């Protein structure tokens, strides 16, 4: 008689961990289990993202929740021999709490996970995304069966409406209402489209869901199809997500095999199937009309709404477009009910939101938090605070279209409305933390550089205006700006917001306006004092030798790549400012603190 | 009906009306740039791209583009609040900040909608200076693309893709570097462009203009070793006056002749004469094919398609090469004129063809390309040296200090100055086929045709079909203008959905009166109707109205050609077509 599997070794095989050899690690673990004759007792499972990407590759042991971080293939032997065979945790691979400097025995006691509630990510890091049985074991496709066999399309929409689920792609439009409008649009053909064109720099919420739990999206799309009266689903996914595409293809095949996609689902006569459409990675194609044009083979640029896609979308037919994360919430709402969902979150924003935490923060990674969690909790508890003990300066939410929030916003609850009122937005979930070493003018310039590149070019304020914003920010960082530049910056930002055609243009100036509002002094400092306090703007800083400290060791001169430091041995050195490229090599190398930035 | 308030005025409009249209209806002119409405052809361009027409709608978060926003019950619109004026001005300043400042030497100056709007809006400075987008210039035989001047209004795209279905122009690249260009950024000359010039007609700036031949013409006129003769197309006389402030639809035939004479041409001839000649050849061809068809000849190809329009010819060579033996082999009037001028006439006046410069005045820019087609030259010497558009001629007249309005009426020179009413109507959609019917009727029935006006062939509908009674034989005639309509009609013919004996096709909406070289109409399609009316008026005023009655045509056949479809005719007046499907060159 075969022994029962008592232990699962969950190995993260998301894009991030795979880049750090997690696939090799997985094979090594399997080999070790075999070598030790343990393959009937323990099993290696490749899963999607655990979220704690900062410390990947991750191996989580089920059922005791032991959480190993930064695991290398050569650690496999020890994990198997110690943990699996002898039941002893490998201490050195456990996560160390940076505050108390102690090993944390399991994930439940990690600050990173303590405040998280995982709904959209509930299966990520738990199941093998390439095995439909594991999804089925987690109540997969139960919601689809329920709506098809027990509910009408109207009552399905009703549950979603009552749950007050809002679009997770950025704008927060009520999902149930969108479904209802599409249902009411009369047509012989309708479409369900999943927007997987995740484009915010550094954000990977949707990718992680698709890589870690592809079936949840397929199931939700089928539920949506049933509700709105569509038999065709399309996932618009960027071609740069090969792993997500690979897993989606497997999932679609498996679902078809199991009769969960295709014809006559649950013997109800309801047909639904899903195809993939690839995007070339244009940020603007996340805008639903642009996305639809791209799927149609046209240039990916937005068109004026109305008509809304719910009325006239893909190939002119009513089309319901929802984001990946929005869909990931649907099956569980059907299973557990709208009332359950509404217990999570705040008055106007229900449920949870997934964020990609990045920047100068200790715990870079993917988190899912209940709406209403404060920025402080996210940054200092889940995120583990600022890297290297530096001072927090700002946090950018909402990706390049969002705004920079500051110290004074830290206790704001994260909700759609509060973020907009504070001059930022929810967006699709990018969250970039900045510390005292960041120059806010340069940060605004960085985001504008992105929007200038990603503007589709259709409307003039976005096409030309954002370029001009970028150029003005550039002159400021070069010390060529004046107070008049700041006035022009403000006026132009407002006009671009007021006149642009789509969401991209209407939000592109947000980083400029929010940094002007929150860091006005820093802008003034750049244009009046010609100083960059954070020492980021090279044109506004000089490296100079402090004569009192210089011992004439010549290290700086020898390390200068442009040979612009002169001075005899044991004599005070001097930096030729006209030749200096401000690389900072001298500053780094000087052991006597004899070089300062002024 | 929907009731709304615009600038404190109440207005009632039909559902679906845009704010721009509603404002227009009560005399409120909201500035606009990318918007274009050629109402008589159901052509509208409202991408909402320029954002110049933004207005404030109460209760709306941001400003609304008036061209694309539909009116709603109870809407309160303000078209010139401080917020709107500031936004509009800033947007204009942005557009100007990415536009070359060479107005003083720009071909479009004075006709440029961007320039006019900047003046109307009182823009006196451009505070947002920065990098300007640049793109290489692209010159073809007919059209020059100076894409630096493109403001991404996308009107040319609508004309090229939706109206003409040629599909050469579309937006490429993204953001600040977006431009309108052929696929793979190939040159226009290497693309499937038909050179119809409809893109030039609607371009609000100098991004798309015609190749200018006026300087070459001035040099040739000044060269005493050359004999310079000119032919002028029918649609020119119905539009040239507009360039001098005359009412659209004013016929200026006599003044046109006088102006050309004052410019210094040695002979002033009429393309209308060649149009009569075209009817002689094409009519004979129709009759030949028709008779064979009626006698049960299975090899004969019907319908016969007209071949006067060079843009149409290039269109079917690219798009329907399988049909290349269906169109009439008759050359266009421009080329018939050139070939007769450089043979018969050159001989008559004793000038070597190399010293005879044949210039055409055309409502068209594709004619410039047609002159360059190799088959229309002898030993490298083109039959027509070059073609000048109506717009270029107007400019040349002004440059020559000629007071056009005050000119007396002049007469064309002979032998190529006499023409019939049939040739004049070549300038409008339906005209070529009507002219052909007048002649073939008499040739076929051997009876005198009393009523020469075939009203059933006239109109502005994009695709028309009509029946003509040839003394008991019912002839099915198809007519299409605009290449998109031509495509539709041809596809129907290919699918066997309709059977025609003859089809007339003109590439430009309205026919040559709406040609790519005519004075700009700036969206006012009533001007085309006025030109059309003028052409039919000229027809009625003619003593002779059937091509075969033109005495100089009769003499030309007697003295030189023999009879229609003779060997000499074949050599000089007929042509052949090419399969250009595989000719596209991608650099």
C-alpha cells in the first residue's frame, strides 16, 4: 500500500523566483526526495508567487507553514535530510525579522503576511497552477457550477452588484453595473474580455495571478459570460508575459478537457470558450477602447466614449472588459456571498487590493490588503520600513498616472476616493516608496519620461504637452529653470488633465502636480537656489575636497575615470570642476571623508 | 428632441447631434482643427484628437470635445469661459510648438487652417518651446509629404482608407514621434498610392501638397528655343474663379484663355478637344465590344470601364490586376492630346517634338504622375511634359501681375480649340459616360439623337446605375466616383451581382470638379455642386453637343488618323495596363 503524502514542499515558480533558479531548486528537491526514498511521503509542488519576492526563491513547507527564503539549489539536500526526514527546521534558511533579529518559524508570524488578507491571491503560492485538480480541490469551478445550475444571469449580476466589487484596473467602476449594462445591450454576439495588459512600471499583480492561479480568471470569465449572455471570452495579454501565457494555455486546455470550457457546460446548454490575444506591450492598450482596437488589429489608440464597450466594443459588439484582479475576486464572491465580501474593506471600497510594493523598502513584493489599511501599515509593517534605516520621504501610488504622497498622508486609509482626494489614485496597484535620497523633481521627470514614451500620439495635449512637461522638468534638474518655469509647469499640467482624450493623458501630469503640491520647496530650491538637496541632479552639485581632511593619499585621483583630480602625494588634492562628470567615484573611495557634495 | 443651453442660448436638436453641430445651428462657431465634415459625401472625421474644440459642460469633470460629444437633455454648455479659453489657447500653443515656423515660404500659407486658427485665436507667443518632431521629406511624381508639418488630424487617413480604400496612409510610431506614413515608412512613390490627391485636398497644413511645376513652366516660357503649348481640362474653368474671389460655380473659360495667352503660351488649346477624341475611340470600342457581345462572341469582355482617370487606372492596376483587360484601352484626354500634339501638330508647325513643350492645366495631381508613365513617351521625351494644377495656375496668374477679374474673354487656338458640350461634362461624375452615350447611340442606331440630356446618368450619389434605351436595346450603365465606391461596384461585378454594359469611374468624389488639384473647399461641399452645375451649363451653351460632330475631330481623322481604332489610332491613342500587385517596394 502506498504511503500517504504527509508533506508538501511548495516551491515558488513565478517569474521572479524562476529568474533566481527556482526551477533548478525544484528539481534538486525532487532528486533529494528520491535519493532518500521519501517520494511517497513528501511531494514537491511548483506554485505561483508567494509575494515575498525580496527574499526569493521561496520554499514553503505544508502543513507547518515553514517559510524558507533565498533558497539555493544546493540547499535542497539539507532541507530534505533535516526537515522532511528528521522533522527539524533548517534554521539558517528561515526568514529573519529585521527588528528583533530572530528567525521566524513560519509564515503566520511574519510581519509581511500578518496584515494581509488573500482573496485574489488566495491560491497563489499554494496550488500547482499547471494542475487543474489542485484548483478543483480548492473549490475551483464550484462558483461556475452554482451560477449555471442554480442561478439566473440576473441573480448572478445581483450578487456582484451587492458585493460592491469595483474594477481593480484603476478607475474603480462598479463591476456589477458594468455587467448589467452589457447584459442589457441587445446583440446576437457579446464578448467577455480580460484585460491582462498590465503596464505600470514595476507592477506585477496580474501577472502573478495568471501565473499562480490561471483557472480563477477562466472561471470568472465564464461566470461573466453566463451573466451577460456571451459565449466567447478573450484574454488580452502582453507577449512579454511568456510564463503567464504558457500557464493560461495549459489551463484553458485542461478546462476544456474537463468540460468546464467549451460547449454545453454543466449540461445547461450554455457554451463558453476562451482565446488569447497578444499585446505588444503598449501602456495605452490597458485603456479599454485602445485594447479593443488592438485586438481588432487596429492601431492601439483610444477612441471617444460613448459608445462604451459595454454597448459597442470588440468588432462593434457589446463587450465587458474587466481586469485580471477584478475577475479573481468573482468566484469567491459567488461561493461565499456578497455579504461576506462586504465585511472586508471600507464604506465605499469593499474587499482587498493587491499592490506591488517596490522602491526603497525592505520587503519588496506582492501584497494583498483589505481596503482601508493605512499607508503607514503597508510601508512600515508589511513592507518592513525603509531600507538601510533611511528616512521615508514619499510614496507613489497608482503607477505613472498616480501621485506622490508624503508623511502627512501616511495615516490615510487606502480607498479609491481618499487616494484621489489626496492627489493620487488607486491605479492598478503599483506602490513605489521613496526615501530622503530621492529628488522629487527627478521622480516626476522619471514618470513623465515613461508617459511621453507611452502616449499613443492621438491627442495633442498628451502627445506634445507631456513632452513639454518633461522638457521643463529637465531644465529644472539642470539648473536652468526659473520661477516662470514653475508657473508654466502648473498651467500646462492642469490643461493636459483637462483636455486629454483618455485616462493616460488625463492622469499623466499627476506626478508633476502632486510633487509640486507636496514638495513645492524642493522645486523652488532647484530653480532659485540651484540646489538639489537629495544630490540627485548632477548639474546642481559639485564634489569638492575638504582641505582639512585630505591627507593626499591619491586614492581619489587614481580612481577618477576622467583624471580630473590633481595633487601631489601628501598634498591637498583638487577637483577640476570643468572636467568632473560627477560620477561619485572619489566620494565613494575616500577613506578620510575629505570629499563632500555641495 | 433634446433641449440644451449653449452660451445661455436654448437650442433644440435631434438625438445624436454633437455639441459642435448644435452650436453651429445657432451661429456659435466653436474653433476646430481636426474635425472635417464633407456632408454631401457622408464623410466625417472626428477623432477628437486636436482638442481645440473643447467646451465646458456643467457637471463634467474635464472639458469635452464639442466635435465628438453628443448633446444630452438639460446640458449646459459654455464655449468660451476663461477655463475653456485658457485650455484652448494652451493646446494651440502646444500644437504650434511642434510645427516648423516656415509660414513665409510654405506652399500652404494663406490656405493653412492652422495658420488661420492661430490668427483667429490671437496667438502671439509660444511659451512652451522644445524639441520639434522631424521626419524625412518624401517626394513622389505628384505629392510631397512634409511630415514635420503634420498635426495628426488624421483627415488624410479617412480619405485614403475609408473614402478611397487605398489604405496607404495611417498613423505609425507612438507619442511625440507619431506620424502619418505609408506602411513600413516606405515612400509614397513605392506604395499603392494612386496620387488622387484627396489627402492633399483635406490636409489643414502644408504636410501634404502637390509637386510644384510652376517654376519649370516660367523657365520654359522664357526659353525662346521652345514652343510651349497648353491644354486645359474641363473642370478647371468651373473652379479657377474661386481663387480670385469669384462665386463658386462661375465659369471663367474666356478669362482662362486670356490669362494663359498673357502668360506667354504659344498656343492655347483645350483638353476638351481631346475629350471629344477620346469619345471617338472609346465610343468605337464600346460599339465594337457591344456588337460582338450581341452576336454571341464569348471572348468579348463586358462591362467596358472608362480609363480617363489616372488615379483610377493605378488603383485597378494595384487592386484588381485580374481586370486589366476590361477597361477601355483609350488613353486619357490629356495623353491623347499630348500624343497628337507631338506628332500631328509638331509636324504641322514644323517643330521637333523635343522643342515642343506640352503643358496641361488639370484639376488633378494624379495627372502629374500620368505624364511620367513610360508608355506615354517617345525616346524618353514625354508626350505631355508636365501638368500644372488649377491651384498652381491661380498662383502663377497672380505672380504674373495679371488682373484676372478684369481680363476679357479670349478664344482657344485651333486646331485643338474647338470642342463640344459632350467633352465639357467630362469634368463631372457621370459626364464621360453621358458623352459616350450621345455618340454611341447615333453610331449604333444610325439615328439622330434629339434629346442629348441623359438626366438619369447625373447626380452626386456615390454609386449610380441607369438604363439607356438604344432604340429597343436596353443598355445598363454603372457609375461610381470615389475609389471606395469604385471598389464596391467592381466587387459586385466580380461576384456577378450586377451586369453592366459600361461603367464610368472617377477617383475623386464628384469627379474632376472635386479633383486633388482644385482650389481648396475647406469642407464646403456645396462648392462642388456649384462647379458641377457650371459644367452642365457650359454644355447647354455649346452649339455642338456630340463629340463626333466636332469639325476639327472629323478633319483630324480625315487628314491623319483615318478612322477610330485604326492602326495609327492604336499607336497614338491607345494604351495597355500593368499588373502592379507585386511592384510594392519596401526599403
